C-alpha cells in the first residue's frame, strides 16, 4: 500500500478564467463535482492507496466530498514547498504517489498499471510517459506537448512515485524542471547541449534521459511507459476543460 499526495494549490490560470469563476484549478466543476475529487476517487479505487493527503486551499477543500481516508492540509507557496509539506505529514520514508489535482480522467486502472510497472524497477523517482498514437487514438484532437525520442513520440504524465528522502536534495533543480515541464527545448538545455542536438534529431533513448536526470538530480530515476493517456490529460486550457466535460457527459 502507498500513501498519496494530491497537489491542489494551483491558482486558476488566465487561460481558464473565462470558463469558471473558481480561484483554484482543483475546484473547477466537472460533472457537478470539483475535479480534484475525481483524482482522489481514482486513487482510492485502485485499492493500492492508503491515506490521501490533499494540499491546497484547506477551507474550500474541506467542503468537498473525498474518500474517507483523505487528509486535508494547507498547501505551500510553490509546488516544491507543497510537496515538502505533504512529505513531512507522512511520518515515514516509504515511496509515495504524487499527483496533480487537474487530471480528473485518472482511473484506478491507470494507477494500478503505473504502480505495477514501477515494481519492476528499483529507483527513487518514477515518471510516466504516454505514446502519442495512444493518446490521439483514445482522445482524438487533444493537444498535448510531445517529445520525439528514438523509441517514439511521447507526452508526459502527472502521476509520480517518489522516495520522500530525495525531495530536499533535488528541490532547486526540480523547481526549474517543473517550471519548464511544457517546454521540451528548455528542458533539454538544462540537461546539456548534446541532449539538445539529440532531441532535435529525435535520437534520444529513454535510458539516456534516465541517466542524465539521475546525474542532474543526484537520484535514480525510471521512465515508465503507460498505455493510459488519462495520466497526462491535465486541465490547463479551455479545450482541455471542454474535452474532460464532454468525456464525463458520455459516461453518464
């Protein structure tokens, strides 16, 4: 069993301000419920998650309906600060799932597959990627940021498995990576110019990325391929919100 942390403190972006009056993305309504509650439900339904820590605007979050094993905490001023608060609340050093609050299409099946693949690799940080063809086949027209590697074209996910002990040692670099997570070129510049060249040529291998990230952060990392695009469809622009709401309307 794993504990999980949901990062729910992100303020509503300018792109979404015309679609909702909510101040925080986590509280944007999807099918009559705040979207963060769908993330929590998927984690709980996976049967592999014990406690769920939701960090963000605590007063508003306490008005939401969460699984019974949910703990509400105030978020920090930055993503890394929020992660630190969540890790401090765990009371242990075992690996923990970290999810963003803006992936309401997340399913228990996606969580279980990710954890099953992680169990085959010994690492301190696990990061999912989804093939472009899978994403576009299941959710045609969905616009994502893609990276071309030797193994194919991929987009990143928003669910991670992390050892709490690594957070402080890689916080500064991690903040830069998070800030540039949707800008592949800037990420490659951080990783070195040889990476930039191989990125532009599409010849980077998954293990090259793992090794360079390990060198940069000082931790062991593993890239996990997933057939579940729900891991990466985050609601950060009007077209994402429209897609998610349309998807839920078809499920009714």
